[in-house]
C-alpha cells in the first residue's frame, strides 16, 4: 500500500520544491530513542517515495544518508554537493533533482565564510563549518531556467546567521541580474524565526519572498518545523523555509508533519511548495551567464 502524499509528484509547468533537514545520524545508547537512524530511515524512505519532489534541498546528510535519500527518491534522481570540511566526508547540504525534468548546467559550493571559495573555511563567529550549494537548471518541460540555493545556517552564532543571510542575498541579487527571467529558489534550515533580523534581511527588500506567506493555498496548519520528534501543535515556529524570487508563483505550500504509527522521520518537518515559473522576458536569453 502506498503512503498518502501531502503533494506527491507534479506535472509541468508545476515544480514541487522541498526543504528537509533529515537529521544527521548520531550514536545513541537508548534502544527506543526516536533519534535512531536505523528506525528513522525507513520512515524517511516512505515519506520521500510518496512525495517525489522535483527538487529537494536537504540538510545534515552524512555520506551514507545522501546515498539513502537518493535511493528513496528513485533512479532518475541526481544530486550535487559535498561535505563541509576540506575532506568532504562529513555533513552535506545536497540538492537532489529529478533528471527527467531538470537538466543541470552548473553547480557550485561555497563556504559561508569570509573566504567562500576556500573549501572547509569558517569565520563570522560560527564554530561549525557552514556552506551554501547552488545549482543552475534548465527545465526540460518548459525551457525555462531555475536557479537553486540550499543552505543550513549556524545554530549558535547570531552574527554568523545574519552575515550568511547577507551573503546569500548578494548571491541571489547577482544571479537575478545575470538571468532576470530565471526562477530563483532558496531552501534551507535557517535556525531563525520570522521575527528575527536574519529573516527580515532575506525578505525585507523583496528579492526573496516566503512561500508560506505568498502561497495561493496552504495545505496544512502552521506546524513548527523543528519538532524534536514531539507531537505537533498549531502555530509553531518556522525555521525551515522555501524562499522564492521575483516572477515565481506559489500555487500551494505545506509543512509535512507526517507521522508513521506516531513516529517521525526526522526532528524537523519538511516544507514543500508547488511553484510555477512566470513567462520569460522575450528580449532576454540565458546564454552567456557568468559565474560569480
């Protein structure tokens, strides 16, 4: 029997975008802990198999977990990204995509630091290395362009989160200037609520909009996106986001608080949105885009 999906696979011109902190695998001594990966991974497989997002920005995925997510999504999915440390074997922020729909044209990973092209670098007050992965796609069904950014902001340093927000906003503005007809989407666990300066910095100038606020339809209540495996309550805080650029319509969105026999696949809930690209400007072409 197939698990019921909140959204499930979509058809062109719609795109389903998901952000999901899948929770890294950690040692635990308590047999019944909800954090045990060997139990959670079966629930994660069920959720991803049902939802089939066109594009998934994941966080906290160790190497074996990246492979597991790819397997759960299916053979047509590909991914880009690498670990945060110089060796590249630790946590990833991968972007997964359905290759039947999206053709990858370029990708890049930058450290969230004063030296973004020095892999494994850190600064801005965060002890944990943080990154942003970007990927450029052509939509094979519509011919339009999609520029995706996926990130995970620091959980301790307020200064790091705010500086990271400014850095990603600069990347978005540069991408929009180079390809004004492209759809832009930012996925991530920002470790910041809508009341924060980090959120205001990202959304305050109109370059990015919160899909939860601008969606034509909300499919779920506002669940908190970091549940810690606890029972959900309405009106919880959102720290995981799908943000969209100009010219992107959000048809629907939802916070997927699926439980399987009372159990959760992660301590975060995935946020999903169905996006539609506005018609491209006839005078522009995506040829000749320069990487920053």
